[in-house]
């Protein structure tokens, strides 16, 4: 799940480079009741465990701990923990919610992408990684003008991995 500007920017100064309330509402809807995997920098940026979701923080720091989160020290461990938590919650998805380092790990195996294309070209220092777009096909899109609490117009786009034929 990611919000990406036209120029690929997703972050600036370890924060989001925009305010998009409608996108945060979609993020909440899509993640509630599910496990989420996030990078340690993203977690620090958010500042707390979001309620109603099981948060898995990926870090190489063996001493890292934070209230209300699970910790994983490599990608495989994060996915395994996500699958265990998903089974416990009786859902069939684990959400990967960034930042860029974690998207890079997930794009090789993600089943679907929930993309918010932000129609702006903000300054930034963190970019969505390149990925093989031909591996995914679009299943849904919905364009939105900027609402009263949205800095920019945006389009929600859902993509799914193209089935691999034997
Ligand atoms: N636009 C969006 O939708 C969106 C979504 C999420 C985040 N963001 C933005 O993205 C930025 C943060 O992204 P980022 O790329 O700087 O950081 P990040 O991906 O959130 O976190 C990076 C950290 O994750 C840990 N890590 C990475 N790979 C690992 C591995 N293989 N094994 C174990 N730990 C690993 C390391 O933590 P340690 O250093 O602790 O070892 C690393 O420093 C912020 O600006 C945030 O606002 C944007």
C-alpha cells in the first residue's frame, strides 16, 4: 500500500510530503484488522502503534522494542510473523506499508498493490522503488479531486499480480 507522487516521491525528512486525509482514511479502511509490516524509519515517523492493527516493525537493531508492536529482524521473519498473525486474525492478507526499503523487499512477492497516485511533483528524498510493472495488471481505479483536507488531487489504483501460467 503506497501513495506515490508523479515524480516517484513518497517521503521527505522522514515524513509524508503532503496531507491527504482521504488517502489516510483509505489506508485505515484497508489495514484495519490486518497485520502490517513496516520499516523502522516509517514506524518512527508514525510515532506509535496504530490501533486495530498488528504492527510488525522490521529492524536490524537487536535491541529495538516499542510498545504494542511485534519486531522482526529480517524479511522472512517478518513475512512468517505476518502469516501467523493473519491466521490468528482470520484474514488472508498482510499489508506492507513502507517505507522505500521495505517496499523494495515486498515488490518481488506482493500479490496486489494498492496505489494512490498523487497528482503533484513535491520535493522529496525517498522514492518508490522501480519494479516490474508488467508483472501486475490494473483491476480498478478511481480519480478524486482534492477534498477540503487534501493537498492534491489523486487517483486510487488497484493492481494484481498477473497469474503465472505453468
Ligand atoms: N507515501 C507513502 O505511502 C509512504 C508510506 C510509508 C512511508 N513513507 C515515507 O517513507 C520514508 C521512510 O522510508 P525509508 O525507506 O527511509 O525507511 P523504511 O523502509 O521505513 O525503514 C528502513 C529501516 O528498516 C529496517 N530494514 C530495512 N531492510 C531491512 C532488512 N532486510 N532486515 C531488517 N531490517 C531492515 C532498517 O531499520 P534499522 O535502521 O533500525 O536497522 C532500516 O533503516 C518516510 O519519509 C515515510 O514518511 C511513505
